[in-house]
C-alpha cells in the first residue's frame, strides 16, 4: 500500500454516459490518432494565450467538438500537467 | 477512444468508425476562442473561419481492417490527406511499411519560415491555416519528447477473453470474495454530486485474482454470487461507481496493465480504465515523473499512456501508446514493449518510436543509441520482419514490424 502525494491525478466519472453504454456495434479495430501542438512546449505559450493554455478550456466546450467526432466523455483523469479523457466507442 | 489535453497540445485517439477529422476545425476554433492562441488566417475571431495557428500537426493510423465501414473522410488515406490539405497549407503524407501487408500512415506539418511571422489575415481565399511559422513560436521542443506506439493484431483468442464483460464479471466476483476474506477495500473517499462522482482511490487492490473461465461455467455478466443484486451495485459498495469503470479496473490489474508502470517505480501513476459491453477495453494512465534529486516537485512532468482493445477474433486489435520516456530511473522502452506484447499476445505487431531531435537526445553516444536500438530488435517469441527509419526535420521515426515465430 502506498500513500499518494498531493500531485496524484484524480478521477471524475460521467455517470450520464458511462452507466448504460452499449458498444455492441462500436468497434472496428485500428484507431485514428491526431496530435495538434500549439506551442513547442508548455512553457512557451504564445503571447495572449490564457494561463493554462488548452487546459483552461472548460470540459463542456470539448463536448461539442467530441460530438462531431462521435465520442462521449466517460471519465476524466486530471492532473497538474495533463487531463486524460476516456471516451466512448 | 481517448483525449489528452496539455497546455500546449491536444492528443485525440479515436476507435472504430468515429469521425475524428471532422472535429479538427472545431478544435482549432476552440484553441483560438477559448484558450487565446493566436490566429493568422483571418482578421479577427468574428470571422467564422478564424482558427488558431498550430505549431505542428500529426495525424497517423494503421491501415483500417474495414475501410468501407468508415465514415466521412476516413474511407481512404487519399481522402484523409485531401481533408487535411484543405485545412493546412504545408502538410506531408507518408506510408510506412509493406503496401501488401500491415502498414502505417502519417501526415505531418512542418514549421514554415516566414519573413514577418504573419501571413496576411484572410489573404488566402481558402482560409488555409499556416502551421508552425518559426518566427511566431519561441522555445525549444520538450526535452525527452518521444512517443511509442505498439499496434497489435491477431490477438490470441483465449487470452483475449479477458477483455469480455462476461469473463471480467466472473473474475470480479472472485476478487470480491477474496477481498472480503482478506479484509481489503478497493477505495475510500467517494464524493457524489448530481450526476458526477469524484473518486479518490487511496489504497491498492489485490492484483492476484483467480482466473475464472466463464465460458465453460456459463456465469451471467450482470449477476455475481448474489443473483438478485447487479454486479455494479455490489462493486459500488466497495467504492467504485459504474460497472464499466469497476470492471475496467479489475481487467487492468488482472491482465498486467497496472504493472507496465508499476507504483514501485512510478508512485503517483494513476489508471482510468473502462470495460465496454459486451467487450472491448480502454484505459488512460497519467504517470508523473519519478522524483529525483535533480527533479523537484515544481519541475516534475506528467506523461500519459493509453490502451485500446478490440478482442473479437474477426478484427482483434490492441494498441498501446505512451510518451513516458524510456530509461531515466524508470523502465527501458524495450522492457515496456515486451511487457505490453506479453499482455496481448498478438500474432503480429508494429512498433513506432517517434523521437524529437532535441539537444539532449543528440548528446547520446552512438554506442548508447546502438545499444538501445538493439534491445528493441529482440522481442522474445517474435521475429522482426521490417525496420524502417524516417529522418524528419525535427524528429526521427523508427518503424518496426514483428511476427510471431
């Protein structure tokens, strides 16, 4: 058993989606991977960018984009440097 | 599917017949409107075409198993490239690997030289987005920027049963019985709000669960040994909150995923996993860098890994991706690959390692680089078929393909 430090990521579950998800026909196999960088590193955000950059964007805002992709948020593991969204399908 | 949001970049990996690229324009718009990243393709945000200027864009995928089932621009690589070329004005597309076998596609943009760091707002009639104009971005690439992706097909069918809800339910029942006997708890500190629960796990779970073959004894997926109580409710009593997440956690432990970045070496690592119904598994992990003498709390960086599994024999596939740097008091990249391959036992798999040519990477001696490369060539039980190196401007890509011996 270990004791996590203050920096340990924590988990939020979206029950509205996660509780009754049926993925009977959802899978095809290989995924698509998109990586979009807006700066070379997190300490080099361009002038005028809000503190926190993309991490400052509210979770609800991503929902609209993810709807276009056909994904729903199941849960979010957030930490100081990165937020990890687990998505449906 | 998974999404990772960093201050300076976003990674979106989507499964099945999702339409990932259809979200790209919205993403660029959000980056400008909500995060304040600069725009260079329009005069102001009032213009509906206005979008943030990315520094770099990568899009990659393995060849699809069923391209005719894909939607939107994803029916062919040609259409995907056209879609991206219509948005960006400096992209390059590549195919890596055997055309008549398992191959891998990559689209990437390169930083552009620009005299003034700006294009004329709205000057292009198509409102194409210039990427990575070098004078507009200050700062070096991240140190130790490397991404490892292992794409596995033809999974061992017997082993793949671990990723079916029916099997995992039976294993979970066995674990519950075991934990009651041993007096262990799965979690503490559960805060419920209207529709969202925040769970802070503060104790470990027993990873030594017994394997149960539900395919031979016919156990149901919804009920545990108390046949009137849904399994999810029984697990709720232990602090987990939905069946998909609860069983995902069990599968992570039982299959060995929880040990890829073990808490003995990465004490603050956390995994969020979900088992789909009737089958399929996804997991995200956040791995804070281990604390060292020259790496205080303020400088510690969080890395990620993500896993997606489609276990059906007709299209079995598993992927593992991480940007946790190899070595550096943690596990070597070759160890990670061997561990992951042992979890899924694929018939074939590819390994792509995408490494930034940072000053730190360039200081490695040829002997160190050669040694690291050699260890990645030998994966027990597999024969390395292909090794292809692409030398990009700021990155080196090494693609390897293996088949079971």
